[in-house]
């Protein structure tokens, strides 16, 4: 499987999912349900975006994802 697995395509799918979560409409919910929905959307976006920003490789049949979690220069100012 490792030889036919396209790491870049997987990372691109996660990036697409992150963008889809960001554009997701709020369902007609209110109160605590709305808060939980928003919190879950934020978590989903963060998780998908982390993988979507990763550099990936397969080495000896093991998937390696390298993710730089340091703040960007834009975040420092």
C-alpha cells in the first residue's frame, strides 16, 4: 500500500476539508447546541488545517508527517 499511497493527495484532501469546515453554514440550532457546533467546527478546522499544512513522506512503509507548529512571523506582530 505504501508504494501506491499518494501522501500529497492525502494532504491536499485535508486542506480541502479545512476550507470546507471554514465555509460550513451554521445549522438552525441555538443555545448550547450552537455553542457545541461552533466549538466542534473550530476543532475540526484546526485538525484538518494542521494535516493540510504538513509535509509528508513514506519511509520504510511508515507515513511521516512533519508539521511546523511554531508561530508564523505574521502571528508575532
